[in-house]
């Protein structure tokens, strides 16, 4: 039987699953994911909250599914599937995934959700097959690349960006004059002092930062970032 998770299920949900599958969203990539705390939130939150946890019980807890509603849109993302070991079942099979996803679809329809998304990795062919059986259609492929902060050795050819300092104003100005068309230089008439960042002080709603690439005398790149509540604006 598939049903929403309750407080009584929370202890079982703390067990390490036999198998777990993440359907990555941008928020998950940015902040990580803790299924137990999401379960606690969904079990104690009022109806209509933006997270949901469904459990499948058959001779014990067989598996559970978590989904998140997208803000300001009638859409949800399947984000996490877990299969648990029981006395009679050691490895979750396709029936577990099928029952959980099918119930999630039915509940989404009752809640007037129009679209359900699931970002499934290429290694999970069985999950992809279950989704196809239930009417999901693949529409795009995405590649997610991650660059950890490079650990640079002394003398390495790779040079990392560093924060802008006050002494960088003149090298930034020289870089600007090298790459900027003459008619733009004549129109803007910038001086080197124009590249100094404002002194740090409290502002309402925005702040400025800068990064440079290169040595102190000759810079190859300058990035100026204005950060506000709606966006990050980059000027390179």
C-alpha cells in the first residue's frame, strides 16, 4: 500500500536504503539533500506544502518517494527514490518504483498538477523504463559539469582568479584600453580611478565585487559583479 509518510514512519525512514536514486534539481545541486529531514518536514507540514513523501509498505517498508512542487507553477519534480531491504525482499524491483511513481501521478492529478519532471541518470535504465511505462516522455538531455576550486602548486601554469584589490585599478584600466574600441574609449573617457571598487559599507539591496586574472602588471581578465535580490550582473 502506498500512502503519505506519517510521524510513525520517520524511524524507518532513517534506515540506510538498499538502493537510492537522486533525480537532481538545481536546488539539490546547490544545497545538497537530506531525505530524512525532508520526510520530517512533509510529515508535519500542513496540506498543500511544497514537499511530499510517499511510502510503500508490503511486509514492512519497501520504499519511499519524495517530490517537490515548483514555485508559482503547476509542476512537480520527482527528486528521490529509495528501496529498503525487508525479510522477504533484498533488492527493490521494478514493481516498487512503479507503484510509488503511479501513486505520485494520481495524487498530482488530484492536486491539479499539470506536469511532472524527473531527471534520471543514464545508469538507471530500470527507472527510465518504469517512467516510460507510466507515460513519461524524454524530451532533453543535460550534462552537468562541476569544477572544484583548483589546488595550485607553486610554478603551475594554471592561474586562478583572485579578488580585486585597490592596487588593481591601473592594470584593469590598461586592460580596458587594450580591448576596447577607440570610439568607445573616446565616448566613455574613463580614468583609472573609475575601476576602484566602492569602499565596503552597508547598502540596501546590492553590492559590488571584482575578480582579476593575471599578474599585478598585466591582467588577462577582469570580472565585475553587481549582486542584487533579482540577479547577478556580470561585466567582463
